[in-house]
C-alpha cells in the first residue's frame, strides 16, 4: 500500500535520538565580534550585531515532530532575543531554512498547518497538471510505481523510492525570491547552514552555499526512501544519523550563544521490532557527538513529543506538536528572557523581519500557484494496485499496468480484477496525434449477480462475457471523448429465479447472447480532488446503438439508447458542501438483454456497466424499465480533519412509456459516515426507500472498481 509504506519508511528512518541531560545556562562565555558583512539583498543584520554576542538557534531532526521548532522560534522572539544564525538537520533544515529566508513564525505556522504533507512526500503528480486519462489511472491506487523505459524494471528500485519532486516544488515556491545559487552565510537575511551526509564517503557535508532548495531537500533525504541529491561527485542524504543536533556547526560559524530545540523521543529499553533496531543503531552511531553538542548548548529546549512519530503529519498532530513546542519553551522562559534582556531586546530585529517579509516574500509566496498542462504522448507507464472490501462483494483486488514500447507509438495495458467479479482486460493505445489514440481492447469477465425487483430477491444470474472494442479516443485536461464499436458475447447459466415475482427479464439471461454495439461518449470532470471534492463538475453523456439477431423483437433488432448524468459540487463554507446530481437513461424500445437494459442501485455510478445509475435506498443492482430518471441531493459536512457525514435524498421516475413515468415515484434517503484514509474512503451507510422492506447497511473500505 503506497502511502502506508511511505509512512512506515519515514517513521522508521526518521526516528531521531533520545538523550536526556541537565541543561546548563552559561553566562560567562567570551563574546566574539562578528565579522559577517551585511547582505547585498536587504539583510536583516545591522551594525548592532558587532556590539553584542552572536546568537544561533540549532534545530534538530525528527520528521513531523520538527514542526514544534516553529513555536520554539516564536517564543525565542517573544523573549526579546535576536537570531543571527540558524542551523538545522532534516525537518530542522526545512523550518530553519524558511525562517532564515525571512518568513515570520506566524506565517510558518500557517504554512505547516495548511500543507498536504502526504502529497508533498510522494511523487504523485498534481492532478491539475494531468490529462483526464492520466488522472483516472493514478487516482485510486493504494500502491503504484512508475515503470522505466528499459523493460519492466521499476524506477523506484534505485537509490530512493521517492524523487521528492513535490517537496522541491514547495521549497521553490517559498524561496523563489532568491537566485539559484547563493551564499547562505551572506545572501540570506539570517545566516543558515544545514547538515547532510555524503553516502559515497560516509562523511558529513555542511551546506553553506549553492541552491537553497537542493540543500534543504538533501538534508531530509532519508536513505533508501528519498532519492539522494548529487553535488560535485557526492551523493547527499539526510545528515541526521551523523549529526542530528548540529551545535558544533553553529559554533564553527561563530556562534557565541546557542539555543537548541530538540524533538527526540529516545531509544527503547527493549528491542522488539525493526523500528527499535534502527533506533538503537542510530543511537549507538551518534551518541558521542550528540552528547558533546548537548553539553555545548547554552539553552536546551527539549520538546516532549511522546505519542507522535516522524510521520505524524495530520492536521491534528501538527497542531498538538506546535503546542508542545510552546510548552517546552515556556519551561525555559526565565533563561530566555534573561538572555533577551542581556542582549538589549529585539524590537528592531522583529520590525526589520516583518518589513522584509511584507515587502519581499509575502507578495510572491501568496500568489496563486499556476499549474501548466502540457499534453503528453501517453500517460506515464505505471503499475498500480487497488483494494476494496464491501458488504456486496467482500474483498476485491485489482492490478493494473501500462507500458510503452520503446520505439513504437503504442502503449499496452493489462488489468486483472480478483474477487466475486473476475475480470481481465488487455488493451492498447496507438498514438494518432496529440493526445489522440486508436484503442483496441479485449475484456473477459465472470460474474454472479443477485438481481432484485422492488427490493425483493428476483434472480441469481451466473454468466461470463467476452467484449472486443475498437475505438478512437481523445484525451484533454478535464475531458475524455471516445467513440467506436464493441462486439459483446455473453454466456449465461440457468438463472435461479423467485417464482413469486412477475417479470420478463430472465428470457434473455440464459444461454448465449451476442450483439454489436456502436457508442459515443464524453466525460468531463473539473474536480481537483479524487476523494471528497469540494468544487467542480463531473458529468457524462453517452449514446449507444445496439444491433443483432438476439435483440430481435417482432422483426426489430435495433435499439438506441441515450444517457446522461451530472454532479455539481457547491461549497458553502470550508466544511459544508452541497452536491446536487441528475441521472437519466432512455431507450427507444425495451430490451431484456444484459448490457442494454437499465441497471440501478447502490452508491457508485458506473460500477457494473457504464450506464449503471446509483440510488440510495435500492440494493446493489435492480433492473428498470426503458425510461428512468432520478435526482439526488447530498449535503456533506467535514466534521473534523478527514471525517465526513453526508445526508442524501433522491427520487426517481420510470416507465416503459414516457407519458407514464410519473405515475409512481421512487423515494430514497440515507446517511453516510466516511473517513478519508490512506487506502481510500472507509464508509458506513444506512439507506432506505419507499419500496424497500428494511434499511440497507453498506460498509466499504477503499475505492470501488
């Protein structure tokens, strides 16, 4: 499971050291005069620095726990202490680097609370930069990997699982005011350095110049998880194992007084897991340097991060960790205020920082981030896995892969679905022009459906199908068009029917049935999120022509169908979204052939057939007359970070004759609790209708497919 694996790896490899020690505040250190020159780009440093001790803040590594550093910096400022140097490792480098750029602590606080850290720490592309087809392929995988152009060798099995392209984009957004290559000691408002390790030599490398984005990215490159940064023949990774709390670096940069912020939990007293083994190894490897650095700290602020891990990037966890940083700083309040008084306060320092931020950084960082869509020859070659468990079908697994031929304009794909619905799809896309393809596909399926009528069990139908498709496809940023032909062949076993129900649908659900189909379809989706979107439109228009001997009724063997659905997401606040939707499908004459007649039920549109219509209050799948239309209204409330409650009402009309559609109205309603987990939505739904005999309970884990 992609996101879960990444979280575990980050948790294992970013867990920092635990070393407790008494804090000694030294007030009799000799004062060294700073020789640092004022920066050429509106530095915050003034001549007053030459008449007072130089203060450094050292921020240790710790993954998500390092967000507490922001509160520590804020409390240092409140104590009246000006800061001249910031040194960090890993997350300490991220916080320290942005602070050294001139961002205020309040702004950093808002940045850390608002970021989607899971998206930043994986290589999943921004959906607004992808075509419709590419979004559909990547949107609901729980694990995926890109496939290289050389055979089927996974790209991720190299020096790191994650390239870090999204985190680099975030760094660049906030550091774009600076040139690509700068001196961190003189060209930033505050002197900055971060610690990395050269994998090739196993030695420590201190970043003090070059590309600021790459420096911060190097310092957080967990070996084996993030791809290392190459620089001057070195392979740079997270320096936390060698120097997770780099006070010595600050001293070497001329710091007279060092204030340290550590977010360490420590090593376990017992070794019972792989995490414990990694922690113990890290502790043994760096205990000597960490002990020396702690002893060389003037004011040491140890943040209590018990109960959190390096991967605790949820909004609730970040909020709690920021609070923990504030509480830890308050325990050193007297020492901090004493130092602030000795240094003469920092009112000028804070005023200059605020002016610099308002003038140089805020206008750029708050600009709307523009995304650029460039049509690609093909969506990326990819191997993806999806899982689902629901009360209708139990557990299901889907494996999907797409691969381009090296020199031919063709991408081939294979999809395997395991579960109560067995499905195998082999397809190929031949590039005809910019995002225009000729598609060939073969699909085999084996199904066991339990049809209902008016909420009562009607028939159990066991069948298999073979579908051959030839079509033309056009892929846009927010839309997908397809048109072509299908040959459908079905083989039905003898169905088990309920003799107490009067219907005609089983006369074509036995033996062999085949027919030819021509279709045209347009799908538009402008939503920017796969799960729980809050704005945009999702709609589909489809037309079908079916013909064949098995469709013949009274000498007529042609059937025409038109279907449409539209769903609109209307946000009324940050937590509340109103979602109206309409569904309709009409045939020119009745058909009892599976694949043609109207299928209604369940919570998910297009689940069993492209024209499958959802309806709260109808079970998994029911057949309906040739004219069917429904309207649905959902009110969805985000009650906390990833928890949602929805209240849904829908109504439908149907008939064989359009003039009789409103003779009887179907009314359904339901409520759903759902949680947006790393493996997909986890939901529990209660629903009923005026035709159902009892409430239906639907439980689902993961995306439906």
